[in-house]
C-alpha cells in the first residue's frame, strides 16, 4: 500500500524529481541575533522622526534617522499631522501621546523572518503589527520670541511596529529633552545605543543602555500567568549599572480591557481630520466602521454623533460626583458640544452593573489612591471577567481536537472538527461563566453577539492555527517513531523517492512554521531521510543528493 495520505500517488520518477525541494536552511531562532548594521535597531524601532512647524509649509518632517529608513509620502504626511495636538488648547510645555497608522505597503525583508520568531512566544496582544506603525510622540511647545510664530513647536516621534507603549514613552522621556537641548548629535548617539541592544525576545530580562543610563525590562511571554506582575530579579553583577527597572513594557493608565484577548478591529489612539482615512471613517452612507477613534477636535462631536458608542472625557469633578460620571447614558441624550462627560450608547447591556467595582474605584478616588493602583484594580477586574467569559470557549474548542490515538504515520493528519455555535451553546448550561463570575444577565446573548465579532474571529483563527500546528507536530513525531526502512522494502523506487520528497517538505515546513516540536525530533527525521536515500541505488542517491534533498 502506498503512503497516499502522505506521499501522493507515486507516479513517474522524473516528474517527482522536478518537485524536489532544495535544502533551505531556516535558522530563524530567537537564540540568534541580528548582526548587520542597524539590524538590532530595526528589531525595536523602524525610525525616529523630528517633526517641526514651518509658517509657510506647516508641519514637516525635518529629520529621519537612520537616513536609510523608508517611509512613503503618505506615511510622512500622516506622521506630520498626528505629531501635533489637534485642538485649540495651549498645550504649553511637554506632551506625550501615541498614534497608529496604516503601513502603505508591505516591505518584507531579510530581517522579517527573525522578527517573526521573536513574536512566536509573545502574548497575542504584544505581537508586532504587520500592517500598521505605532507612533510614540514627545511634543514640546514653549514661548520663544526669537521665532516669527512666537513659539517653539517640535515633536520627536519614534516609529515602531511594537505596541510597547509604556516602554517607548519612557524611552522618549530620556531622549527627547536631551535632543531639544543638544540637537542631532544627541539623536545619532541615542540611535547608536539602540543598535547595540539585545533582541526583543519574550521571557528574557534585558539591560538596555541609552543616554548614559541602563533600562531593565522583561518582555512577557504567552506562557506567563495573565495579569501577573513580573518581578525583575536582581543580583546580577551588571545590576549595579541599572538606572531604571520598568515593571511593564506595555501597560499604561489606558489599556486594553479585553486582555488576554487581542482587540482585532482597527483602533486609532489619536485621529485627526487630516488623516487619509478621515472620509472612510466619517461617511454616513454606510454603517459606522468597526474602529475605535481617539479624537480631540470638537468637530468630531458633531460629525460622529450618529456612532453607536461615544465616550466624552472632560475634567474630573469632585469625588462625590463620580457615580454620575460613570453612568451609561442613552445616545439620544448626547447634545454634542455641551454634553457632559460620560458613556453614551445606543446598545442595551447584556450583563448587570457591578456595583462592587464601582464603589472600589470611587473609594480609591476619595482616598487619593495613585492612578497606577486604580488601573491595576480595574485591569485585574476586567482580566478575571474576560477569563470567566473565555474559559467555556477554550474548553469547547479543545474538544474539537482529534484524539492522539487517531494519528497514524501512514495517513495524513486528521482534521479538526468544525465549530458549531449551537453545540457550544449547549455546553454553557453546566459549564458556563456563571461558575466563576458573580455577574448576572444574558450571557447567552452576549456569546451570540461575540461570535459575530472580529474579536472572536481573530481569537478562533489563532486557536485553530495553534491546534493545526500541534496536529502536524504530533504527526511528525509519529513518523519519527515509525520503522520507515521496513516500509520502503515493500514499495517501488518511485514511491520511496516520493516519500523522501514529502518528508523533506514536512521538515522544511516544520522549520518555517516553527512547529511546537523538539529539535531532536527534527534531527531524527533528517536521519530517516538520509537512511532512506542510502538504501536506494547509487544512481538515485547521486540524483537526490545533487538536487539538494539532504
């Protein structure tokens, strides 16, 4: 019997040899570090821009560092407009914020393979963004009578594909003031410091020297316990040089309330009327897009008042008025510019309000609890709520995985079972979120709404990929444990060559896709391939070796 599931139909030998896969080496391991000039820099930051204000030209990119960094004209225009506050407020002094823009074109390069490996072990919400850039801004506006406009207005903008908000804001606090005082030599020195940093590998504690100080950070991994604060251990002899140890690289006072899920729709922390997507997002000819916009220009209050959810933020009132501010209000009560701060929505909530958490936050305000502590309380609350919600889905999706005993080396890997919404709903009666959450309400309705959302689609695609890779890894292990030399004695040379090609293809794909498989298993598979080739006649051996199959 031919290995049809694994090897195809075993047709003509010459045709098979045309399909030989060359022995490409894919050493994309987080253990290896980039070594070419600017590779280390590029693994953290795409570029750093200086954006100034010209009376005739308006905002303009004055400097891009390193000079060879590529930005399209569209990207430069977006960076210019998003690097300055879009409101009529004074904003005197220094202001920090971040934005997110679409990447104009996909620019795959030799470094991308390695960067993908750094991503492999990162939590879903900390993976690099393949289609967008994050812009981290340090804006300074001070009075200066020597300038025609009467003000010095300039921004230092760090462009990266990494969502390390807290870390890059902290880094800019070190670099930007020095740059504004000493100009470009200081910026060049800072970039050279970044180019000596170790790679951003999740799970490692990294010492990052810059501007004469050392920042110590640890990038979380997908295996970390969600919500746990990672204590950076001291005791290393190099710790005497550490100036700052950051407890987190990404969490700020504003955060993702769906962690550990990834928010899969578009979001723009800062958005202006000059953005190239402005018309796309503000048209009334279709339903509001699936996007979160952060805006400061009062113009949006009128333009987007038909959106289903609007959060207005204003100056905090005395602590006694907090309950009124957190109250969810009907969207029809929104009176554009004169509306009070609050959450306005046209949707009806599925779950009841949690009075306990509201009282806890209110008490913290009255007692002047630090904002970091308030954020930690809220982050823990939403983490536990999200976990209660997602555990039933995790449990059901795990049941779609075939039994390990169904995996045979002589057949293709078995398929995952299809997701059935109704079958999942049946599991909620006995194993739903009511087991771990005190909140009451229409959980079923909430799940049905979630299953239609981009967040479910993104989560499920990720889980499906993980399980598919696990099946492929288990199938490879089964192949390694099989006695292939006995099998080839019962089959034709054409079928044996077909087997070699398919095994080789699986080996390359395992390295490319970083399957969850031990290195010694891959080495064992390579030995199988070599042993099978050596069992063939010498003329076939030379052909296979010549075509790079080992």
